[in-house]
C-alpha cells in the first residue's frame, strides 16, 4: 500500500511542471491506500507525478555521478561550498560495503515498482473513471517510458540487472523473491520492447506548454531508444571478452562473446528515426538570435554554442528536466568577472575543468592541437599577449598561455580562463567590445575565493543572464537541465553509421552540421588543409577517433564524457592519467610562475572492475542468486 503523504511530499518537492495549485490537499493525510490514489483523475495525477519524481537531478553536479566520478572536473581538497561525496569515486574510493551512488538499493527499483503500480491501475477501466481514454493512453505511455528509462539507468551503472516487468506479489515466497541478474542482451531487449510499446501512446508534443513542458513525448522516447541501442552496440556491451567468465549462478554468460555488427545497424536506424521525428516537428540546432545591440560574428557563434544548453526550451532541446533547475551548477561554475563586485562571495567557482579537457578542443582550423601542421602548440605555457584582432576571445595586452590562443569557438564558448573574455547580457559596454573579462592571478579582481583549483571554469554551463548584484548576492537565471538535445542525436547517428557502414556521406553530413554552427569547416576540408594526416577521415578507425573527439567537445560539461569513456572501453586509458592545471597561487606580476603545470591527483581506474558499480555486499548475503560484478 502506498502512503499518499509520501506522494504529496514527492510531488511538492519534485515535479514543478504539474502546476495544478490545489490538488495536493484533496486527500487527507490519514488516508493511505492505493485505491484512493486511483479513484479519480485529480488523485491519479499525484501518482503520475510520483513516477516522474524519481528522475535524477542531472543538473546538480553533486548528485549526477558523471560530473564528479570521472576526469572532466576536479575540486579542492577538502571541498569548498559543494558536496563532494561522489568525488570519492574519481579518487578511487568506491567500495562494496556502502557504495557511492547506490542506485541498486531502494531508489531505482522503488521507481520501477511505483511505475508498475501506476500501470496496473491506469490500465484498469474500472479505475479513474473521470478521465478520457486518450489521456489514459498518454499517461500509460509516459510511465512506460519512465519504467524503461529507470531500467536503462540501472543497466548503465551495473550492467546485467534483474528486469522488473511486474511487481512481486505480497504472497511471493522468499525463495521466489531472490531474483537473478539477466544477460545484458536480454536487458536491452526488454528496455527496447517497453519503449516500442510506449512510443505509439505518446504525443508528438505536449498539449499545454505552460504547464506540461518536461513531460514525455514521442521524440524523447525515440531519442532514448537510440541511446539505449547505442550503448548496446558499444564495445563495453558488444562482444566484451573481458567478461568471458562473468556468469550467473546457473552458468549463463552475462555478455555475449561475439561482436555483432547488427547492433550498430539497429542503433543507426533508431537514431535516424529519432532525428527525422524531431526535424519534422521543426526542431533544429540552436542559433543565437542576437540582442538589442550589435555583436561580432565571433560572439554570435559562441552564444549559439553556450545558449544551446542554457536557453530554456530552445528548439534544439528534445528533453529537459524541469525538476533539475541547474542553479547549483551555475553557482559552482561562475567566475568573478565584475571588478566592482570582486569581493562578492555569493558564488564559488568550484567546478574545475582539468587541463586535459582544455586540450581536447580544436585549434581555430578545426583539428586537434597536436595534428595541426600550421600552428605550433608544443609549448602550451609559453606567454603571449592578446592583440586587437583577438579582442573577442583574449584581453588585449594581457599575458596568458599559448594554449589560450588560436582555438576554436567552442573552446571560448565553453571555457573560462585567465586572460579570457566572458560576455554576458549585462555587459557594461552594451556590446562585446570592452566587456567582462577573467583576470585570475593573485592581486587581480578575479582571484581569491572563487578561483577553481585548475584555474579553469565551465563557462558553458552559466546562463548569460547571470548577474552579480550589489552586496553579497547574485541573480541566477535557472534553466531546466537538458537531458537530450539534437546535437547529441546527430553525434549518435554519425557514430553508429560509421561503425556499421564506414565513412559514408551521411556521417559527414551530420558531423558537419554541428561544426558549421561552431564556425568550422567540414571534417574532410579541415583535415585535408590543416592536418598532419589528411587521410584520417577516410577510414572507419580514423573517423571513429574523430567522432569520439567531436563528441567530447560538443557535449563537454554536459555529463556525457564519463559514460562515453566507459561504453567505448577507454576509461582505463583516460582515467589513469594525471589531473593537472596551473598554479593559482602566483601573483599578477609572475605569469611565468602561474603557468607552470601542477599535478593535483593521479587517478587509478582498475579494469574491468571499475566499468560497473559494485552491488552492496550485504545484498549478496541476503540473496545468494545475485552475482557480484567482476573485481568487487
């Protein structure tokens, strides 16, 4: 039986887009039965909200493991102004006694249980008689999607999992309740089956944008189906011989040991179907429309990149989660850019991109720094001063490192750095000339409490309407966290198509759409003109490397890299490197000391152990049918 007091608390704290003002007070607190929850529409919508309320707050860096469990961000030790619990994973402290980010116990399976309760009741025509059949069908589709998505989250964390199509009866024997994990292909097939059943029930768009934005639609479900199949096709799940001895208690292998090309083919078809559905509804890559004062072409391009994430409900956003408002993300990502508010302590730039993440962005020619035959980045910390031509990216006559010059627009849009320009809506000049800047060496206004440990900021995550106020306060323009945007789908399609067919025209078409928005030439043009290996895009293997780099750049700071490194089986390579940055403790008169590379941590990723989370060891004692993940 479900206590409706709990439902009320979940709805009140979680699902902001169900904006019926009074429905929380309909049922008295002492009424506590499922029957009451499905007597009428006004009660059933509370249970629908409960099913949504389990969606993780991915826009909160303290709760989204993709932010603090990998290598994209680093923190001060001990942490300042942010809960660094999940950072223990990046520091090699995951454990079996009390695992960090423990989705197995309670949270995710509780979500699936509540979805099953909802579906069982909403499918009963004797329940909730005051709602239309169309609405009943739509709600059923929404919760079927949520159920599939929660299974996908568990699969991404743990690999083989027990699927939960229906809830166990209260009369189930203890032995029958001791469930087993299922082979990964069965898990994927189940998730896709539920999504396929949900998709025809879902609307193309929400009926009431004022109240319903964030509710599940057909493009969302098609996009997540494509992502599930992309994971299933990736090296971690597709013929992974590292798990040749990973078996269930009955001897069944959890991972098929044969690589299956058709998995990539399925992923490509699903991604193209999702793209077509989105574009037929008028979605497209976001383009900044400009503002009341004129801006340079450079700033216009960079604002298109930044606002694709932070502009609420823009045309590129396929799915945004309004329960995750990204305020903590901005609070932890903002630099002190206003000399008149240099003492403002209302924000703390604690999320520090590592130097290797800074290095991943292309040169202005659209190729990696170490592949550009026309530009020399061999001495990254060599000092240079910005000139007039570079004024929209670099402070004129201010010394900063070589690595901050001659980079692509996505670097300047995404990364805040010492000596960089940080354009915002409240620019003091009312233009991108003589606008806000970041000056981070000791003795300059941007130094002190807010400077991150590596000296870099994830500027991309800060809405351009953020503003410091008089005194110790600031205005944070919240935005719903984008769970999926169209550029993500383009990259998924390009990757799956290259793996299934090689470098076809469509692969370049969708990659180049993203590059064009960033002001870059197409991949083939850039490599032929500027790269040391101009033939690299012509092979599947070469283009694979380029696609992975494109994904790391375009999706930087959005929680994608951590999971991508795992599914590509590159985590053991990347998460065993040093976390480095510059020396923030040097003063303004010694930039040559500021730009000496510092090592903050030597990460240690143990393969294959760390590719999946451990199951808490007590669960294995209670249920001997469960098998622990290898290495734990």
